[in-house]
C-alpha cells in the first residue's frame, strides 16, 4: 500500500527553506511494556514491527524528509487520504542520517501523546567489538566492575569493556551509583562468558531502583548485517 499523503505529512523544512533527506537505519527494543503492531512509512510503503524487551528487532531503514514517525499499524492500513492523519505513537527526529538502537519507553501517564518516549542510542560503530557494551540511561554516574576491570559510565554515555573471564568462565558484575560524592552499590550479578559476542547492558532508573536489561549478539552476525 502506498501512502503518499503520509509522506508529505512527515516533511519539515530547515531555516534556509530546503528539505534535508535523511537515511535512518535503526532497531527497536521495548524498555518495559512490549511494543506491539507499530508501523512507519518508508518511501510511501508501510513497514510494521513488534519489539520485545529481550532483543532488538532486525535492522530497518527509513528514507525521507522530516522526522521518523511511528503509528499503530491498523490505523496506517485503514488510512484514507481524505481523512486527518493518524496520531503518531512515537517520533524520532535526529539532526541527520545515522544508525541507532531505539528504546521505546511507554509513558506512565494516560492519554499522553505521543504514547512512547524514544531513547536513541547511537549504534553506528565502524567495527563491532567483542565484549560488554554499557549504556547508562540514568541521571546518575555509574561505576561498573566486571571481574578485574572497572569503568565509569556518565549519564547518557556508553562504554565498552572486554575483561577476561574467571577460571570457571564466569563474569562477576557489580554496579555502583554516585550519590552526593559517595558510591552506593545498586546491583550485583554473575553471568557466563560469551566468546565472539557483544553483550549490551542498558541500565535505567525505574524511580524506585536502578535496574538493567541485557541482550547478547554474535559479533560475526552483526558484522554481516552491516555489510
């Protein structure tokens, strides 16, 4: 189905009056609630997806003018160009082209528009490295110790680690948060070593406590996806 009207609706101009073409490659994950039956319009065609909390969707691409807007898939399919455009459930408007991991966080408020807040993580490394990728989505500096290595991750930043496993092939991870110049332990866990894999931890604050989610990806498969 071609939706030319929606393509026009997503067009925005820049100060010099010219439109800027964007190419956005992205994957989506849900931070809390599973994202079901969401779609977007890419060059007039509807593309739909659902996103879980355990691993990202396959890579998707948006080429167009203006922001990347997400809608309910059923509303897109029922759209009639003689009617008002559907209400977006989420929007992402970077300054230019690039690649991102988009985390969808559903609003706690009812009747909030848009329904989801998009947390974008740049995911355009020229090479994909084996090891641990840490994303700090809190407002607090964090210190992460894995086996014999420690790294500081400031709010909104990401860091990469590749510590050696212990003798039993385990990885021991501890996370501390900085509060008023003091460090407080907020999490401690252990997991098995995954050679030739990149394990991503995104750490976030629920308002009651700091939590994290993780997903593992084969380095070889990631490199293949980027070719």
